C-alpha cells in the first residue's frame, strides 16, 4: 500500500530536549516536505527536499532541521524544542515536477512542548 | 510566502444542504488543489485543477479553477454526515513553477460541520 508513515503519532516533551520525528514514504517520490498545522493558519511549510541531499527552507523553518540521506526518509529534528513549537506536524511526499502535484500526507504527529 | 484566503472559516449546516467554499489570492496560481482532512488524519486530495476555467467533479464535489487564475471554489451537493472535516485549498504559485519544486501554499481551511 502506498503511504507516508510518520512516527510518533503523539509526543509530549519538555523544553530543550532534542527530538526527531521520522517520516518514510514507499512511493519512490523525489519531493518530500514538512508542514505544521495551527488553528486558523492552515498548513505552513517548514522545510522541503527535492531529492537526496537537497533540502531547502519553507515558510517557517526557524527552530527546525531536516536531513535527506535516503530517498525514502525525511526526518524532522528539533534541536531545542520550545512551547511555540507545540503543533500538529505533517510530512508529505510527491513526484517532482510542476505537473505531478498530488502530495500524499502522513497521518500527523501531535507534538506538545511543556 | 504566498497567501491564500479561504472562506468561510467554518460552516454548520443541515444534512442535505449544499455547501460552497472558496479561495482567493492576489497572485496567479498554476494549479489549484482541494484537500479534505478528517479528524485525526492527514489531508487527502479531493480534486486537482490545472487549467484556468477548468470545472471538475468528483461525485458530489465540484471545483473550478477561476478564469483569472487567482481563485477557486469547491461545492458539495447534498451534504451527508461523513462530509464533516476541514477542507483546504492549496496551489502552486506561478513564481514557483520555475523552481522545479512542488511548494504548495495552503489556505487556512474551512471547518465543515453537518447536523444529521
């Protein structure tokens, strides 16, 4: 089954404690991205990657890091989480190229930073 | 990034009613997409539009790519309880098209509630 898998689904952590949210896709997509979803703000892109070892900042990259060492994986790293990073996070993937536009989303990771 | 203004922010309707929501932008978009997010899930694509003026249906859903390329609407006919969720418009701004990337810009979402 074609899917994007995120882990964990839920996470509660304390300020400053490094964490990683994993994302894996099995569709051989070149393009992967991370979004955060906050009430009234829709989905805002954090980082994206157009292929292995190619990453770039989205609209709200501050406080986040990513890596793309393999095509299927795109982890999101919070080196020193803060309460304003409490949010619902989604990973998405798609084929590269302007016309292949359908993005497949993971089920989300709800992060709470206390 | 680009801004997409989606309205209304929420709707509470009676089962069987038709629903209409729209997205507008001050910039030109090359594609318009409509996603639905069920509670506790990630967004799922409903309809994709690629040409100005395009009108596409998917069951009870109909969406149109505005002729100015700055807006799109989604209609749901004869709503049912399982239509409940958050609907997002999304699009690829024209200025992104040359980046060979797929940077999607999302609207703020329309939360739909259906009363049986």
